[in-house]
């Protein structure tokens, strides 16, 4: 069973600084309708590496800020 918070009880959005502290050193995976969509690795100095997921394969990665 899945439980989702409604907007009325959801936490306030993070500031850029809070998200930087939360995400640095982590890889976040994104789903669309329960299907893998992509992954983003957060590194020092707000550098990121993004990759789309295509089926079971990971597409070419792209670096950004």
C-alpha cells in the first residue's frame, strides 16, 4: 500500500541551500507513473550528472550545474 501526503500536509518546499545540503553526495531516481524516467547524481559545488532511463538501459549521461 502506498501513502502520499496531500498538499495540505506536505512539508514546505526546500530552499536552494537546503536542497544542496540534502542532495549532495546522493543519487535521486525519478519515476513517471511508476516507470523509471531518469537519475541524477548530485556532487560538490552544485554539479550534477543526469541520465534518462530507457527500458533496462541507462542512456548517455550529461553533466551540468
